[in-house]
């Protein structure tokens, strides 16, 4: 992590386990918002007006949180307004790195080698982790926001007439239901797989793993035979569910020891996953090679870095 702007120590997946051996996720640092007129958003400072070619996204295709933002950028047709850089899938002792791996980029915008250099450009005395996604302001040369939940919502609304008007990922009439579903799956599924994978005690692992499958069972039971989480409309809740499901059989089932069942074994979840992949633009944001290579590069979980040949995910047609 960064301490007073200097990189310190080897990369680790969390800020340290809780007293019971549970996984602790670090909080996001930058919480400003892009708005149509540049006024301050729900958190942070103002001055970030929605304008073409002003903002840039830094993402990792392995990362579900970063992939949320990449999906919204694609669905709202903001790819012509917001540029993007993809880091390499394999994590290094200095965290995310730019490079020449297929599907990854050099940092043509700021010339950084590691993601933590982007953070110190924004805050030279930065303390904390250098996570993705990062939404960067080219004009002010600073980080707007590094919290995926915020970025998803601002990209859905901030660019108004510049974005795809037919897609609203958080419509007012479904907002309460969307917030409830998001809360329902966050700790037990989205973050639950990490709580299982990075647990440092048997009890913490078992508690997290059971909650993962209790949630998968419940979501599978509640899903319809057609449509999405909220019915026929594709929403933010589908994005949050999808980014975990698409990584589940490839990484979480094996490496994270969430191995009671696979997503492929759930009839409705498997069918749902295919439906989401068929939404225009979604498939373009998924790179299973990056997902597998990235997760299996985590030394805390896989010291030799060997990437398995399986599982066979041909049923996803990726």
C-alpha cells in the first residue's frame, strides 16, 4: 500500500483479517461525482462537469468492481466520451501494472507503470491502497472517484443527453427494490466469495461459504424463466449479480473454495447468465483469460501461480 506517497511492502489482498480471521475490505478514498452542471454530488467536491473526452477509466478485466463500471460505460454508449485503460491481469508485488499482455494497455495518458502512480499523481502524500476502478479527470489531473458503486450511478445519470437515453439502470420506480437487492447480495455474495477465499480461520471460511450458497439458492429460486432480476428491465442489480456469477465457476469455485455447487448446476442462474451475456455490449466487457490468469496470480492463494486448464466453460460461448 501507499504510505505518505511511498509504496510499502508486498501486495496483499486486504488490510488484514478481523479478529475472527475474516476478510476486511479497504474503504474507497476518492468520492467526488461527475454531474451535468459540475455541482457537487452526494459526496466529495464539485467542479466535475460532464463533458466529452474529459474523463478516463482505469480498470482491470479480472476485477468485478471495475467491470461494473466498464459495463455501464458500454451500455450507456459512453465509450465515445470516456476513454479507458486496462491493467495487466496478473497482480504484482506493487499491485496493478500496465503492460503488453494481450487485452491490457500501456498507460498512454499518464505514462505510469503501476496503478499506484496514478494515485500519487492525484495525491502525492497518498495513504491507502491503489485499487481499481479509477475515474480520472484529464482536465484537472486528478482522481474523481475510485468507488465502483458511485461510478456506476454517476455514469447512469451524469451525461444526460450525451448518453444512451433508452437505458436507465436505476429507474425511480424501482430504486427501493434495487437498493434492497444490492444490499442483500453484497456482503453474502459479491463480497462473500472474497470473505470465503481470504478467510484466515475455518469458522470464518465456513460461515462465508454457507452464506454464498444460501444467497445463490435464494436468487435462483426467485429468478423468472425469462427477463432479469427486476423483471423485464435490465438494471444495476443485474450488473452487480452478473459480475460475480461470470467469475464464479472460473475462479471462485476452485481458488476461493466456494465449491459446494457451480453456477452451471443452477438451471435458472445458468440461463440468466446467458441472457445477460446476450445484452448488447455486455460480452465485450468479459475476458475469461484475464479473469483466470488474474485470480490465479494471487500469491496468498496460489503461491506457484499455476493457472488450471479448466473448467470447461464452453456453455457460455465466450
